[in-house]
């Protein structure tokens, strides 16, 4: 009997804090209400060409209560979206790629959020407008950095790639692959770092979203750890978590999963972009960048976000201290009307007082919730107070990035809201 008890406790401890599938009713939600509302929103979104297809996964109280795929890869309605299809995460990369590494290095005392970033990135030491910027300011988008630099303009001349930066075959000094038959000069990243160093910084210390520092973080992480950036993420996070598809460069791996295409690129690759990062700046890093480049399924992202929701613990393994997760997911500069955490996006300040059209994300999310969105139509969010993880993956940039109905129709907040209004007790009392 004692051995049986020990075995039960062992099994229980291995699955404790690990996502399991369950019905909405198990967590007090109405499955019929959810199905009807989500189907309605998704059907309208696809009809209005907000995106050709998408995956939706919602977990509550550690149970995956909704996991469905809608639509097709493209508007020709040939290939249906499957639950294990892989999507380009775009800027969701920022909180799933470099951020966990930075959190771990902070926890280990190898990074100080309030020391000048130039302490760790010496090339900024002699730039008057950058030498005192802190990592906290960079991660909270409070540093005044320029929002974006189009590095592709350095690579193209009259629409054609410059041979000193781009080759059609892999060769010495050109091993960073941006696409089949497109190889970027390995040292192009130095040009990127120089342009970021010389970029103008605003004198006003106000919230201004910038992705430039994210281009630096992978190299910074390698410099501090002495380990390859991709290997560091796989060894410390993705593999231990059991995230099977989460990673960079999916086309170089032997996945059986299908990779959903993004945009018909008429500027750089001149073809349908599929299996390689959509973001041009990330492509110029060979697809491995801190601002974009990760691919995954909804299931893998749910595991990662559930770990954060559980304050750094998943399936009995500790990835972060509770204090680390709490520090990175709290609002850093509320006095400046800056809603951001450290790397993580947060609800608008006063979000619960806004209508669904004005709110970001859904009005009902708690102030402690956090997540991020991506340009390709991706969105991940975790709400510790409501024990809810919401994952949405789409390719809204197909066939071109001019498709903006995902925003105009408020699709993602509307979907998220369903799971805050599906209380079984409330719905039953309304029906009686």
C-alpha cells in the first residue's frame, strides 16, 4: 500500500501544473455558448478576409478547454488549417525568444535592469544619447529609441539585391539564409548594430514602441552566456518544456507539420513567403533574430504562457523565480501612461472602463495579465487572476499586409472576450 501511495504521488507530481485537455464545463464555462460565439466571429472574419484561416487555443485552470482550427492556408480553400500547423509568430518572438533568456540572466545576476545598457553593449558607451539608457527602459519601450529602421533599403538597389550583401548560393562569408537562393553576408549584422547605435533617440522619455533593441539581444545573450543563442533557448526552455515545434528556421528541420504561408512578397523574395520568416529585418539576420523569426503551434505557445502564468513553474520544473516573473510582467512606468511591462505587453491603463472597440485586449482581462501580438496576425495572452491563457495564430498578411480587417473588426479581443462571458451559472440563470 505504501509503494502504491508513493507511485501515485510521483505520477501526480509529474503532471501537476501541466496542461491537460478538459471540457469548458469542468471550469464552469458553457461549451455551447463558447462554440456558437467563436464560430460566429471566425466565420465573419474569414468571410471579410481578415485572414484565410487560424488556430485558437484557450486554457483555463490548467485545462485546455478550446482548441480548434478554422479556414484554410490561403483563400483558394485548398488546404485546411490543422491543429498542428506551424505559424510565423512575428513580434510574439520578442517575449518567447530573447525575453526568457534575459529574464534568466537577470535572475542569475548577470544583467542589471537599472545599469546602463552600455555596461553590457560597450559600443553605446560613447554615444551621448545612449550611454545612460537602461535595460529596463529598453524593455519597457521607455528609452525613446526610434521605432523601426528598414535595413532592406541597404541591401537593395533599384529593387535588386546588392551582391556585396546578398548571394544566390551559400559560400564563404554568406551562410545566413533568408530564403531559398538568398544568402546574407554574415557580417551584415555589424552594419545593423552600427545603424542602431547612430540612430536618433528622442529627448522625451515617453512610451514609444521600438523593436531595435530586440535585434541586439541575441548577440548580447551569446556574449554573456558563451552559448549559441538558439541552443541556449532550446536547452534551457523549449526542450525541457516539451515545446516540439517552437524555434527558428522550421524549414531546416524534419517536421511533419505543415508551415502556413504568410505574404506574397513583391519586394525582396518575389514569391510567396512560406517556411521562412516574414519580417525583412529578421530575414537579414538569416531568420534568427530577437524581433521576429520564431515559428510554433498554438499548443507550444500555450505551454510557454502557462509556465509564466504559473509564476515560472511547469510540470514540476522551475524555470524562473516567482519574483522574476512578477517583476517582468508588472507595469514599469504607469506615471508616464506607459502600460508596458518588461518586454511584455499589458492591458491599456483603465482598460476595464472601455468598450470592446476601444479596449486592448478584451476589457475583462485583469490588470495583471500580459502577452504580446505579432504583425502576421498572432496574439498570446496570459491572465493569472482568471487562470486563463489565450492563443491565436493566423496569417492575416496573406496575400498582402494591406489586409487589416483583423484590426478593423476587432477579431482577437472579441474572441478573447467570449471566454470571460461564458460563465455557466450566469448563462443558465439568464435562460431560466
